[in-house]
C-alpha cells in the first residue's frame, strides 16, 4: 500500500515542478502585463546581416511588436475593426514596442546597453499610433536599469527564439507604461542591409 502512495506523491510532485509554457496565450507570439492588465501582440524578429560594414550588429536581431488593443483615450474606437486580434493578421496597430540589437544567444541583457553602432537614435521605444498611423505618444525607457530582455532559447535550425522582457517606459508628461512578465516566441528572419 505504501508503494502506490509514494508513487502518487512522486508523480504529483513532478507535475507541480514542470515548467509552464512561456506564452500563456498560444495564439499570440508576444504577451505581457502592461500596467497590471493583460497585453498580447504579434512580434517579428529581424536579424541584422551586414557584418562586414558593421561588425557590432553581428548575430543580433531587432524585435518589432505590434497590437491593435486600444490604449486609454484611443480616438479610433468607432473605426476599429470588429474584434481585437493582437495583430495576428491584417490590422491597424494602435501600440508598438521595439527593442533593437538583441544578441542571438542565451543571456540577460540590459536594454540600455544594446548598442546600435553609434547610430543617433534610442534603442528602446514604445509608442501609440492613431487610426491613420500617425504618432500619438512616444515613451522612452524610464531610467538606465529599468528594462531588460532575456533570450532563453535559440534554435539555429528553425530560427525560433524564445525570451522574456521587462521595462518601464515614460512619456514627456511622466505617464508610465510598465511591461512586466513579458514573453516572446518568434522566428528570426534575415534582412540584408544595403550599403550606401
């Protein structure tokens, strides 16, 4: 009688310790908590491949995330599509988040340390867009250690990269956008950069 009971306890312990899936919503390849609310989106990862002209972008990718979830005060409510899709197909995005120059290797990286070879723009942006696509509000990383991205797994055969992210962004008025428990699971695509 003791052996089946021990076996049952062992089985339940193993089930409790098993890893939960990286994405809680299988239909979206990016999810997060944004200001304590569920946030889901579609992400695209693009590898930078011009390593001869700019070796500092070697084996790195840019993560572009978009969703059609309305933000507070969104003026396109009367024109928004029938349902919110998280931009899994055709959509007019209302929110976008970009993180540039993420190394394609396991590790945790402070977002402010991800250089873009001295290019004169920030490598972290979250912004709202209007229904016609114009910029409504831009947010930048709150402070130098307020954000990170972690690459948990990369499959070089399929290009699939899995990771997590966290960041607090602020606009010019001090309004905050806090991303917590962010997760992504995207395929890295290659893009050739044309030298001028």
